[in-house]
């Protein structure tokens, strides 16, 4: 397979799909440039080798229409500064033939937001799925998506995908475009390679014991991963809001705690599966309950299955935190996705902090630890422990789908 390190970029034009979907404030200033920094190694390598760059990305959800609030023109200067090279801008990504043709080695062209064209996502707009004409519209859209991808491909000699955040989507720029390059002229960028390797460390190159920690608000959004991990892990910590669905399913009293009443059977089934498969399932036994969903609420530590009326479980209690730390201590492979409490409120961060500390300690002792999903990454950053874990994924949905065992279209389009 072709890689960034093998490819001879000198004198070539490379079209690179990046994820520059950065948050902007009201004045169009970037509030967090992590995603731009994430793509720099790939972009700089191509320039340093004497290639020319055509950079493409989406920003926000303009739904196939031009919306200047989501124009990539707003970040042109910032990209230039980060790259240390001037950046030209193509205000229409599908009409950049001339600008691309004129590019010389070392030059950079940034294309306007791909999602200003519905063809990027390939979904028909303005027609309901129930409409009898929908299937026809979908077919027509798929055909024009191919044309759109072909146009983008025509700008360059080779294609690089470094946008892990959208790798789970089969879009024109993330997957379809790869059909227009032969195997020797398409490759994953450094960031993609790192992310794919990180997932592989969790799913294939497992060193034991393997502890996975799944938190967050709901069982329903994590069930695919929980089921896939059940066959792989030694210890499975399920925490956060999920705790109370499990507590109620087992006959507990959970007060006002968050709960998915239609997932009680599923919770019991997860407990059964863990027993059958010999997985050590760690669920909260005590919790920090609050009399209001706010940082200034009164709190008390109560059993997670006996929460007084009018109170709700907001964070893991001390006994639970100890059990979490024990299940992480000595682990050699660790995956963490989702907080153990309402960590956005400073008074309910102890559960997530206990997890972060235990992961940092295990990592110091030689474990491989992967942290993924916006909230757990935010936790690790909030606690200042980002450099004490092995890898922090940039992907939300893409990481979760990869861990569920799904093939990511953005990766498959290149790896075959
Ligand atoms: P998710 O998007 O499913 O990963 O969930 C993340 C959210 O779960 C965060 O915003 C947390 O505040 C929330 N969360 C964690 N624990 C609880 C809890 N006990 N009650 C309500 N929300 C929670």
C-alpha cells in the first residue's frame, strides 16, 4: 500500500482531504485549532518534498447551500500561518481547475467548503424519504456525486485522506474520489494512519488485561460498542448516566436520575452476557446524588440503587471510584469513552478524575491507553493529563464506529 513516506511528491499536485471543521466565534475567529494542527504533519511533509497542495474540507452543516458563515475563506490566513506558506483560496470548490493547474511546487490552494454542494454528502436535498420520487432523486444524486468527485480528482496527481473525523462517511471527498486514482496514487495521511493504528491496538493487538470504560449519558448510543467489546475485554466499567438504567433494571430505586426505561431489558442482557463471557462488569454501587441538576445543588452520597425521591445520581461515589481504579490498575490495554458523571459541573468531576488518574498511572506502568470521544477528551484536558495517556483520538463518530468493528469507508476506499 502506498504511504505518505513512500510517495514521491516532488513536482506532483496532491489533493488532501482534511478535517478543518474548526469551531469559530461570532467574528469568524478560530476558538480551537486542534484539527488544523492535527493535519500539519501530512501537509508539511508534502510541501517539504516539493509537492503542491490542494486542501479540501467541510465546515459545519450547510446542507448543500452556500452559507458564508461556514466559508473556509475565514480560516485561510490561519491555515497559511500554521503551514508557514501563503494560501490561495478557490471560492468554488467545483470550479477550481484553473487555480489548481497553475499551482507550482510548494504552493497551496484551499478549496471552499465541500458541503456547499449537496453532492459532497450525496443525499438528495429538499425531498422527503417518504416521497415516491425519492429513490429516483437518490439515484440521480449518486450519479452527480460521482461527477463531483471526478472533478475534484481532476485537480491533482494523487489523493491523500487525512480526515479521520469523517472517515465513517462515504462522501465524495472521503471515499468516492478514491475511485479516480490508481492504488499507487492514493494514501492515508499521517493522522489517519495513527488513528487506524490506535484502533488496531484496541481491537487486534490487545495486551491483557484489557479494561474498557464506557460512560456518558445513554446505553442506547453505546450499545454497539459495548457488545463488540464484550468479546474482547477482561474488565468492563459502565458508568455515567447509564448507571441508573442498570440500577433500575435490577429493581433499584433511582429517584430523578437519568434513565432509559426502554433499555431495562437490554441492561439485564448485558449483565447476563458479561457473566456468560467471564467479563468482570463494574457498575456503580454508590453515587453522589444532587437535589437539582446544577453545580450548586446540595449533595449526598447514597447507594446507586437507593436514591431518595427528588434526588438524582450525578457522579460516581467513593466506593465506586475505588472499584473503577482497581479495574484499571494493572491493565495493559485501556479504552475510555464517556465521562463517569456530569463533569461539566466542577462538583461532579470526581468519578471521571478517578478514572483519568488510574489510566495515567497504568500508562506510566506500561499500559496502552486510548481516549476517544469529545467528552472524555475534554475531561483529560480539564484534568491536565493529556500527556499522560498513550493516544487521544480526534474522531468522535468515526472512532466509535471503528471500535464497533465497522469498516470505515474512508479507510476502505484506500486500503481496499
Ligand atoms: P454521551 O454524549 O452519551 O457520551 O454523554 C456525555 C454526557 O453525559 C456529558 O455531557 C455528561 O454530563 C453526561 N452525564 C454523565 N453522567 C451523567 C449523569 N449521572 N446524569 C446525567 N448526565 C450525565
